[in-house]
């Protein structure tokens, strides 16, 4: 069954594809969704409602502390008054006026044993390994995935940690050691209950680690879903107590309770050929009742179209695949949770916002 999508808004936004394929969208905070785009030495913040209304200028611009460092996932405060950058050797907060507010130093993510550092903070060491950070929904705390030990302290005790910092001054409030983690990268998701935060750590071919935690005074209370180390944390929604995950290789999509219990599961629709489809990691909630997910072919055959599917949010039963009035859309989707989702047209550098409700 096909379901028609209706174009609600469109705006030209060079580089806007990062809002679809990366972790650059801020949702579920009670206001307009915001997008963060790196533009050379600056991080630009866009209010998407204003953008689609014709205001093409960013609402805030932050200087990037380390322009040569392109890894790590940065974060924005709920009021856009400051941004927090996840660097190779530090987590740094920068105010709207460009002033550095504080810096939390940690060990180098660079994996090469015995490499040296100069006094130049712009030095970028070999390696793509990185962490991520997140600002709590009340703006009081910064959650950060960092590495400690290693060549500059004690290589035998090199380990990754999850820390919570005071957003005012960067002071460490709590720390949790992350056993068995060897991150290539990570990302955070804040649960709509404004208490719990999720951390998803990608380790390449070694799998995925998924942690949840809450801050209890000066202690992090957490749990994980790491028995099989293969689930990517994809989305949350205020209408659900739990969260969505996709199996590392896209074999299935699951809805979980907050404790990790599986509430529903869906494998991709089979078309009976030798190259079965798999789910992309960019699925999420269109609204409380609907999930949108993308299937791609296991052999990544460019001649076979990517498909977007709408699923019932509580059962993950398939409602149908999406058809667009402009023709098939080969890219992925960025669900906003408010009844709409985003796609990006690289040819026209245009961001499109879609809905299933007829105008």
C-alpha cells in the first residue's frame, strides 16, 4: 500500500544534508526544531520554523574551537545561548558572543601509541576515533563521552568514560567507566522524561554499545543493552516511555521499554530476490503514532530505489510505503516527531518538510 506525502515547506539550505544524515537536529524540547551546520570555522544554528518561513539567516553562530578537527558530535543548549564542542582532547563550551566559557580536558582520542603533542591546541592527531556531548533539557548539565589514560598518562589503563559536567563552569559532577568500549564514534539522546540520557557507541565491525543513565546527586545510575552489542539507538518521542533501535546491520527495527524490554519488532519487507533490503539507521518517530524508516539494498545497488516506510509506532506493523509527488526520493529521512519529516535534495540544495496530512 502506498501513502502519499504532501510537501509542507521547502527552503534552500546549502549543506543541509547534514541535518538528515548526521546528529545535527535538536528535537523534543517544546519549541521549534533546530539544526546545527558546520560552515568552515563556524557552527551555524537554524530555527527550522523560521527557515521555512523565509528567514534564511542562522539564529546563532559559534566559532569552532578546533576548525581542523572534524569528528565528534557537538551539542547546543536549549536556549541556543551556548554550544559545547566535543574535541580530540577536550570538551569546550562557547557562548553566543564567541567567548570560551570553560574547557574540560581529557586524554587524546588518537589511538597511536606514544605519539606526542605540541603546545598548539589546533594539533590534530592521527585517527578518526571520537566522542560526543549533550546538553540536558534544562540547560544545567553537559553529558560527555571522553577517553582517559593512554599515551599521555598510562596506556595500560586507557579507558572511556561517561561524565556529567556543570554547564556553568565545566566542573565534573559524576563519572561512569564504560567497560569494553573502543569507540569509533558516539551520539547521545535525551529521553523526553528529562531525567534519562542514552549513549550509543559505535565500534565499527566490533559492534555497538548502548547505555542509559540518570544523574542521582554525584552518581550516575545506569544500565545497558550490551549482551549482543549490536543495536543502534535511533529515536525517542514524548508519547512513548521507551525508545527505538535498529540492529547494527539493519536486520530489524525494535521498539523498547526504557529498561530495554522489546515491545515490538519489524524486519524489512522482502521482495523475494537475492539481495534483501535492510533498515537504515535514520529511522524515527514522525509523531506518537507513526514511525518512518528507510530500506536500502544489502548490495547498495544504485539502480534500485531507496524506500521510505510508515509503521504503526506501537506495533511496528507496516502501514505502507511513501510516494512523493516529485517522484522517488533516493535519500534518507529526518523525522521531527511533530507529524513531519525532512528530506534533502542535493541537486537544488533544498531542505523539504513533508507530512501525510493533505493541505
